[in-house]
């Protein structure tokens, strides 16, 4: 199979779309940084996916500005739009459908407990979750996982959407602006969430597939940190957007590269590092969590003590097994 960086990989993307890399300038193909490749792949997949046109303006809020054809909004997903991490909710749904064993579920619970308690992404945990997810879906058809993803959204994700962030996204839609999710979650999962929320589309991590079957590898790297910024830049160029007129929303300091691209950055439910950075740069802050503890450590209070305690117990059990 040809390596994606050589410029001639083709395979099935979201909804069976064929991905081809001929549009990437030749001089960039052999030595293109993996973050740029991941961003370009995500943008191409998003542009190839049918999307919802922005709703016609119903009101004219002070911000965003209504009727600006070169403005858009970019929202991180995990802990910004949704409580917790989409990939962990997806893992719960796959476990219910016997895609993997109980020991794998314990690992997912431990990772989710850490995510909730720390209030930010840990690179090692996210990579472990990514590797687990890739091994689980390897050999399965894209259309099969898309169908299951619809069910999992209803079971585990719909009730995890932050109403405050959803209202911000709707304000952009009401102003006639496109709204895109930008996430390290698989682009197929992200596309389902975006469509269910009535958003324009999604930029997400692109898993390699050939003839509609997952290979267990990624195109480039996860859409995380600098790769998100590259994806937003690629999409803005393709759609003729002026980033100085655009807005971006995230909870994590990992997304400072994306937030720094736009003229209207927002810190939503921010972790400690992003809160500090936002205050230093006079960025807008929004926190939809409740309670002093939630504000301090980033714990989504609405998640419930039982869910966190259960995850913590799983974490302790896992540590004991490793000793």
C-alpha cells in the first residue's frame, strides 16, 4: 500500500468518500510535517462530507456579527461542547456491542477518570486511547462504525452536551456563520455529533481505510494541538474565510495554537494553563461548570459523583494489577 505522504494514497473516507492527495503541493509531500499532513487530511475529509448550510439569521446579536460571509466559528469538542471525551463514550458503546473485553473497559474507565479529574488532556492517556481504538476498529467497515456511532450518540453523548456552549454555537448559526467542530476524535464520530447538533461539519482525526475497511493506521497523526491549527488554516483557505473575523472555543491549553489563529478566541471551561493564558491575553472566558471544585480542577459537576468514583475505583484496581 502506498504511504500517504507520497501523495497517491486513496481509500474510503467518511461516508465512503475517496481521499486523494494530488492537491497537496509536490514540494511538500515527502517532507511534510505530520501535523500539517493530519490537518490537511482532516480538512479534505471535512470538505468531502455533506454538510448543513448555516441557518438564515433570525436575530442580530452584538457578537457574532450577522451576515459576514467570511466569518466562521471553530469549537473543540471534549470538555468544551461535551462533558468528557468522545472517544471514551464511543468505547463504552463498542464494549456494549462486544467489540472488546472487560479488561479494555477498565482501561477506558481509568483514562476517563483521569480526564475528568485533571480537566485536561494527558498526551500519554490520549495516545493509549487512540491506539486502543485503532486496534478495535481494524478490519471493520467504515459504514458499520458510522451506523453504530449513531446509536452510541443517543446512548452516551446526547446527554453530555453543555447547554451553554451549544447556545454559543447556535448564536453563530443564527448569524449565518458556519460552525465546525475541531477535535482529535475520529472524523466519523465528530461528523455524527456535528450533524446531530445542526452544525456545519467537523474536522477530526482521519483513520486510514482502504476499500471502506479500516487498516488500523492513521493518516498523519491525531488532530491534536498544532494539527488542529493546521486543519483550521486549510479549511479557511479552501472556504475563503478571514481568520481575523472568526471565533474559536476550547477548554485546553493544548488548543492555544488554534485559538491564537482567530480574531475572537474564547476559553470555555478552561484548564488552569488556558485560564492563565486567556487572562494574560485578554481573551473571553466562559465556564459552564457548577461549584467551586469544578471551577478549580475542571471536574464537570453534572457528571455525578458516582461516575467519577467508579472511574477512580477502576484506576486503583488497574494500578494494583500492574504491581
